[in-house]
C-alpha cells in the first residue's frame, strides 16, 4: 500500500527518484518498472505493472459506445507508458505526460493505496487550498462515506 506524501524534484532529463522504501514493490525478475498515465484531474498516476494489468483489463472492458468510458480509455490507456527504475532509483516521466500535468521541477508524490498520484507542486498547492476552503463539500448524501468509520 502506497501512503504518505513526498516532495520530488525532476531533473533536466525528466527523471524523478522513487522513494527508497517503495522501490522493491516495483521490482520483479531483476527489472524494476512502473506504469505512468494521465488522470482527469491533471495529475499523473503511477502503478506497479501488476496493478496496471488489472486496471487495463477493466478499462478495456468498458462499453465502447459510452462517451465517458471512451474518454477514460483514451486518457488512461492512451497515455499509459512503462518506465524503468534505474540503479539510482530514477524513473523517466515522458515529455507528453509532463506537459499534460504541467510538471516542471518540483512535484508532489502522493500515496493512494494501490497507486501514486504525481502532481505539479504548484497545481497541488492550489488544489489543496481550494479543497480545504470549499464549503460545498457536503458528504451527507454520499453512502460510501456515510458507512466509513475512522
């Protein structure tokens, strides 16, 4: 399970370093790989190969005549890219994905259970401020959250 928040820097070649504690999760048979794709919230999603395989199957099975399903397929499957983690723990974020999420130098890596979200630090800070200040976050009609006990 991926959790927590990390501040990462992107080098001039478009690489970021995966935090040391998570690197082994991405490795199998002496290869360390991950899948990076776009998210509709203008961040990037990072999955292990095993997690992505399962998600890709679910996405592929969505109804092809549903506009929202087609959009999600185009976005997630269409942008999905494998990236190898090198011996220094760095992985390449392809330029089209960096442009999509407006990722430049400083980023936020946010654990979300089975995946990471990778945000431009500027966009993350702006969104976080908006989420915290949003008075319209009325979850009283959300059955999933009503059942949650923390």
